[in-house]
C-alpha cells in the first residue's frame, strides 16, 4: 500500500495520533526550556537547581505512569487522550499564575506526566494496536505530531516573549489545548479502527502469543532494546533543556537553535516517513541497530562546532534518529511481544523514557555547575551511541527470532 492510498483510507485515525503528539508538546522539554531563563530568574535558581527540580518532577511522573499507563488497555484512546489534554491544560493554566517553588515542582510534574508521558503513550499504543501490516506508516505519521510541535512552538514562544510575559504564554497554551486540540482529538478518535487480521498479513511479525508485562520484564532482549532507545530522550532532552546555556557558551544568539528547528522538524518528517515504510518492509528490529549511530554523530558535531553554520548540520543528522525513533521503538515492542498487553508494556517503556529525560537536565546541569561543559558531555555521549550500535548489531539475530514467553 502506497503512502497516499494509506492516508486516503486511514487519515482520521492517523490525524488523531498526530494531534495527541502535537498536544504533548506543551509538556515536552523543548517547549518548557524556552522559559528556563525566566523561571531561574524569577526564583533565583542556578542551572543545577532548576535542573534538579525538573529532574525530580519528571522522575515522579515516570513512577506514576508505570501504573497510570495501563489505563489504555481498559479504556478507549479517545477517553484517555481527551482526559489527558484537559488535565494538561489545567497544569498549563496553573503555570501562568503560581508564585511558589513547591507549586512550580507540582506543575512540572503534571506537565511531564500528561505531556511527555500519557499523550504520546496513548497515541502510539493506539497506532500499534489499530495497524499491523501498515504499523510503521501509522507510527511514523503519528510521531510527526511531536516533531511538528518541536518545529513550531519553541520559535513561536521566543517570538512572542517580545510581546507577552512567560506567564501569559502559559495561559495561551492552556487555551490552545482546550479550544483547539481537545475538540479535534475527539472528532478524529471517537471511532476506533478495526485492524486488519495480523494472521493474514504477509509482513506481520506479531508473535502467536502476546506477552504480559511481567514476562517482558524478565526477558533480557527488552533491556537491550531499552539501552538503545533511551539514549534518545536522554541526550535530546538534555540538549534542549540546556540550550540557552549551550548557545551562551558558544557565543550564539538565543534564537539560533529555535530558528533552525523548523528545518530539523522537516528533516525529521522525511526520515520518519522513510522509517515507517522501511519498518513495514524489513521490520523495526532490523532497523534498530542503525537508529542510534546518527545520534552519536550529531552530538559529536555539537561538541566540536563553534560556528553557527554547524547548527543545521548537527540538527539534520539528529533528525535521522529522532524522526525514526518513535516509530521504531513502538514497533519493536509490538513485534517482539504482541499487542494484547501493549499498554502495560509500553507504560514501563514510557516510564523509563521519562526517567531518562528526567536524569538529563539534572545530571547535565550539575556537571555544568562543576565545570564540565556540555561540549565534553556530548563528546563522551557519542562514544556510548557508537558502542550501542555495535552491540545491537551483534544481538540482532536473537531479536529477530520469534520467541514465546517463558
């Protein structure tokens, strides 16, 4: 099935997944980071202080989603998704008027839980369940919602800061979620899709028996996959969270990175769609070893780049991994472990993903406070990515074997 014919038949469901991903942007690091300097100034916080508060709030959200994420196995995506949008809007509104450090931490907890956590979790679980032979296309197009938010919202926030205060922008965010995202998500997701029979699909790699969460956590393959896919949220979150300090250390203007994010998102969209088609043809497991190498190259570029013209180069390479990562990570879990308990299984993955993104701001911020600049941190991280690529190539034959739970 071509991409055009796929969209003709499935536009409403894919659009619903896209909308949930875009709505999640208001709780993602790339958006919150645009206000980091203002928040630190308001509360007199250092890079390490704010990074630590952000880390603790995100860790708490990671612990919560382990239990909350299972609801997508019991309630329809439209119910879970629309509820998450409403709650996310509530925390955005709270960010617009509070004056307490404790409430700041509570707001960050809610933004991370329902932004980075529940909305993408609901979107990608629904796509994985609703599609089998075209799962890669569905996941890649739904994942593009987050990339679109990453392209548009940071630059919009930086531009509007010349007119509005940072608190006013959070109020606007709450309004967008309730007035635009909520009704559109309801209209597109209110009818569930009946998936094609996976047993008749020639490209399906779905196991005959679906694994439970307990069985998955006892499988060594799951932890190898997690070591790879969690490198992405750790490094990307750390870079986006500390982007203001990173640009200051390089001597660049504050709008340099945000101004290139549309290019980054456009490249990510291309690689996302390409990854989706390759997943449907070769499987996500086959692509996994190649997904972390561009990440290593990109952080290496940023580590040694001193001129602004390296920014689009680094972001374009980074887009290869980020564009394909959402679809590959979600499809790998469905391919290895089935879809009957996918919500519970993905809740562990989502919790680990949130944990990785929580660790990055705090750890990187503390290291900066102690004189270990981001350039050095990125150079060391590139070695980790390259090592992961080698390990994944070595274990790929074991990942490709269809196994039943013990």
